[in-house]
């Protein structure tokens, strides 16, 4: 008899996006006359095509693969040196952050890395996760058996939830108790909040004092517009001794369909054995990657490298400005409609307070019925998301302008 991993049975069925899909489908069937008027403002996926620098680099890499002299088979599992060097140089060393090329591990996505990192961490850790947040952090801990069952609100036992509320400007604060692993996501999905230097320093101090590790997801780093907001946790002194950083080319270069990301594991980062001996995590992650992963395709890594050329950087700026322009248009319209809007300045997401008396799903239904717009109910990201909804700026300009107009027409 074969046994299954019962931790998977504890997972709440993937509810949020299927339920959004079900409600939209049912609305369209009942209202065929307006079905093609529906605009999606809920998606966490880019809409604009790849930058020309990327297309050129990919074409060239494909040609190399077609010639005997330049063909490449398996590459280094942790990434080609040309890309690790471009990342370490451009994202870190040019900003006076001391990260070596071999502290960069190239992968096919941050989502996988955020989940896979649990492979090298012990299962006795007490883990703190913000609420609301990207659901991957909680679900991968459930799968790994780090939690008990979920209660009726969807909260799992053995996880310390860090509330992100209006009162703390959606930036979580260290808990009173001692935790070993802390997930932080800044700029944040779904709230759009970005932590400043002081707020991050509080966490780094906490982690150094308690010998905890921060898992820092900076997938939206490129959207930071305000000076004084760190682009990397490693801008905070001491962070190379207590943090792992996840970065992705999905939201800056538009690589959600191409697939390339990287994780920074500093060599100074140590964790304890159960006997109390501190050891480096770097060789464990190296071993994990070389054993369970065979690297990102050469073509994709050349594409990622091109984002660091002069043309590539300009083209990424254009993409970001496009989405942040949409965010500005939507933010202004929803604010003018009398709603309280957070985020959308250093992030592509707006986090909107539903008017008094509306739950997240009630707001969803009203916006769909009256404006034919699809948003994402905040309650789907955690219990503290109840009463909010997320509006995404991933859209064409035309759709963003039209959606903005319709938000103003809703009678709350
Ligand atoms: C989109 C996103 C990522 C990127 O994931 P990839 O697997 O690299 O596409 C990571 N973290 C968060 C919070 C995201 O929203």
C-alpha cells in the first residue's frame, strides 16, 4: 500500500480564482448583452509584449543553438556565469551592496524558489507570515507539514500571522513571541505597500537578535518610485547575516511566460543544527539546486541578461511606467469615487477599502454587476483582507482608462 502526503489534505481548496471565474461566467450567461463589456482588473499577470532587447537576444541565442560550434547542452544548474555576474553587478554591487556572483542562484521562477527553500530549512521552525499575503508562502508550509489544520477562518495552527492593517500602513511588525522564519514581501502583493528603511531595519534587528531568517520577496522591486524605499533587503546593514532574497524577471521584464528568476543566498547566512551548531545555508541550497534542478534554458538566460543592457534597462522602464501610469489613472478615479485607496505608487496593485457594510465578495458582485469590472476580493489573501479588494494595473491603457471611467459610475 502506498501512502499519500496527508499535509495536502489540509489545504483549503484553491478557492479564490476559481470562484472569481465561476461568478464571472455565471454573470456573463445571465447577461449576454454585456458579456463582451467585461474588463478584468484582477489579474496578477503582465499584459504587454516582451521588450525588443529580449527578442533580439533570444533570436541570437536560438541561432547559436543551431550551430555545432555554439550549441549548448546542459548548463550550470545554478545559472550561467554571464547572467549571475550581470545580476550581482547591476542589482547589487553597483549599488554598493556586497553580493558575489556565486551568491546568485538563477531559477525558472520565484514561486518555485519560495516553495523550494523549505527543502533546506528544518521542520521545527516557528514561521511568521503576513496577512493578507501571496498565498504561496502559507500553502507551501502546509504541504511541508509545518502547520496543523485550518480553522473556519482559514487560519492554520502553528503559523504566526502578522496582521497588515490600515493602522500599521500594511507593513507588518515583529511579533512579541520569538519566531525563526519570517516571510516579507515588499512592494507587497496584494496591498501595494512598500517598507521603508526604518521598517526593514526593525525586522533585520529582530532577526539578528533572535537568530531568525527573513525570506524576502522583492518581485515588485522595479515598481518602487519613492526615494528611501529599499530595493533590496541587503541595503539594510546586517541583512546578509539574516536574509534570503527572491527576485524575478516576471514583473519587470514581462517574463511571466518566459520564466526566469533568481534567489540570493549570502555565504554569511547561518542556521543552526538541532545540536546548536551554526552552519552556512549556501552549500545546502547549492546542493539542492544541483541535485533537483537542471538549470534555466540558455536562450532564456541570454534574454534575462539583455534586460541589463542599456537598451534593456530603458525598455524595462517603459514597461513599468506603462503599468504605473495605469495605476495612477485607476487610483485617481477610485479615490474620486469616494473610496479609500492604498498602494499603486510603488507597486502595480491598488488595495481598496470597500465602503462600509460591504464584504470583499459583496463589493466584487456589485462592481461586476454595475460596472462589468472584475476585481479580486481581498478576503482571498487572508482574513485581514476582508473588507478590501485588489485592483491590478496589468492592462492595456485603453482598458485602464475605460475601467477608471466605470469605477466612477458605481453608486455605493
Ligand atoms: C508574481 C510574483 C512572483 C513572481 O513569481 P515567478 O514565479 O517568478 O513568476 C513572486 N512573488 C510574488 C508575491 C508575486 O506576485
